[in-house]
């Protein structure tokens, strides 16, 4: 649909302050966006060195997961109308403040099902993290190669002989189920949504953690549920020698307990693309120094810097979608309180 809009009666274009890296919008036709907005791409929203006059022109913040957006940041921009995030998860945003007296509109890709069905990058990374942990590729690469005892240290199993448990059966969970079938593995899932119990592969969470060789954590963070899902009690019940992969959010797992289980060799590997440290609320987050220490000690621990969605084709689709939503909202003058 062609959108017609004119700024002829307005003094200046509103500023869209964006901390998305330029590489993430490479290949997108930005001309229509520039026709409507004054797009400012900056390294940090929080540390943007602007005058009071410029801050008063900022009506939209467009952010990724690289920076937490708290109430102090919101308060810096008194004319703010929209917060846009190129993510499905929202743990980097101060949602209570967003939903409170600021009367801000939230834009994300959380409910963009047609778009999300085209994106498989996070599930692909999760599968890769599982393979790295299963075959101890990262640990083997750190070790002295080609000694007599080398190969015996890295015995593992074929994926086809594994039982795979998936916690959270949304888009990523269903993609991981298809990957499991393609590799000939048995798979089961747990999801807190009541209708999930009717599906063939459903297992209660206690059974899933006890019986699975691999656990994928890919649930969404929802305000009506308690976290972490994989708490100390559930971690104590994990199958001996199992592997845990977190492709969701750090708050899905008790990080201290999962790392202690790894050190004590109750599980054989932990791989994660996300840490509690990234989130706005960081209670019980494990310090990076602790994580680095465990990696240097040779434990089967893999930590990637939230790169699940960091593929050029996926990011192009995501950020084009955010741009279209912002253009439509602004043209409609449809600033509504988030409900």
C-alpha cells in the first residue's frame, strides 16, 4: 500500500534516535524513511550528547538488545511517543514505565507471525550450539591435538540416539522439533500454555528434565509466569551427562545453579546465546569474570554474544518490518497507550 504523507506544514521532521548498528540495516531502502523522519544512528541512546533542543525533537527510540532502556532514558526525552525494538523479547525495556504515565506506543516484532515464520537463524544457532557442546568441539580445539589419548577424551553420542527436550514450543521450539526429526532424534516439549498438553509430544517439565539428553530453553518471557523456569530444583533433576542450550533469555535459567552443575559434572555441557547480565533486571546474574574463568579452566561452556538473530537476511527482514510499522503509525497519528 502506498502511504502519502506531507511535512509541508511542519517546522521539522521528528527525530528517530536509533542504536541499531548500521551493518544491521545495510541493504534496506531508507529513502521513504528519511522522507518522513530525521534518523539519527548513534552508538548509545543513553550517552547521546545532544542539546536540549534536539532531545525535544526525539519522538521515537528505535533500539536493539545491545542497550537496556530504563526509566531514566525515557525521562530524557519528554516528547517521546514511540519505543520500537527490533526484537521479540522485551527484557531490555522498562515495561512498567512504558505502560505507566508516559503514554508510549510499543513497536516490536513479537506478534509479526508472517515475518517470524521466515526467520530460522536463532533455531539454527541453537542447533549449532548443541552440536558444539555434544561433540565438545570448543574444548577439543583448546587442547593439545593428536596425542594418543586425544580421541578417547571426546567420546559422545550420535544425535539420532538422543532424546531432545524443548522448553517453549513457539516458533523456535517448533523449528528445533523439525531439526530433531531430520536428524532422527526423539523429541518432546514442555510449554506452560494449557492447550499444549493435548499435543502428542508434550511432557510435563519434571519428566522432560529427567529424561532428556539435550534441553533447549526457548520459551518467551511472559509477565504472568514465574522465572527462572529451569530453577535450582529442576537443574538438580537433569539427566546425568545431559546438555543444556539456552537460546531464549538469561532469566529462563538459574545461572549459578547451571554452572555449578557443569563444574560438578552432573551435566556435560552448557551453551547459551544470552545472559542475565543483558537484561534490565539483573538479579542473580553471574558476572562475566566467573564465566571467563570457567571457560579458561576448560569446562564445556559455550557463550555467544546474543547472535541468534544476527544474520544479514534476517535482520533486513526485521528492520524493514520495524520501519513499515513506524511509518504507518506516524502517518495514522496513532499513538496509543500500550495495553
